[in-house]
């Protein structure tokens, strides 16, 4: 393909020198060079091996986390439900007080 000519001095200081080597403008087909294939080195990471005791501990810890998160979410839902019910009762009481004739 066409290759751009790179200037020898990208920031001229007043004196510009011509390039030392002039390349021909003819197109020459070249066979693509094969890249050498290299085998990736084996990684020397330690393998994680869980003993039966560690496996039970991991399962127990995961179960505890799930139970705690579930309890927190259920308690938040219960708090919202109690607040909504109390606001509904307050709204009914205020409406009945406003609507009733003055005694």
C-alpha cells in the first residue's frame, strides 16, 4: 500500500534538509510474514483446595448472610406496612372529625 513520507525534522528551525534516502514509488507485493507462535508459560498460581471443615464453614457463613439479609428486608417491609396502616387510621379519624357537625 501507499506509505506516507515522514519528514526527517518535524519542527523546522529554519534550515530544512532533504531526506537522506529516497524511496521509489513503485508498489512491491510482499508475502506476509508469519508471526512466530509462542506457547504461553504456565501460570504458577496456587490451587485453592477446600477441606471438608472449610466447606462446611463457607456454607454456614453463606446461610447466615442470607438469613440476616432476609430478616432485615422483612422487618423493613413490616415497618412500612405498620406505618401505612397507622396513617390510614389517622386519616379516617381526621376525616370523621372534620365532617361531623360541631356540638
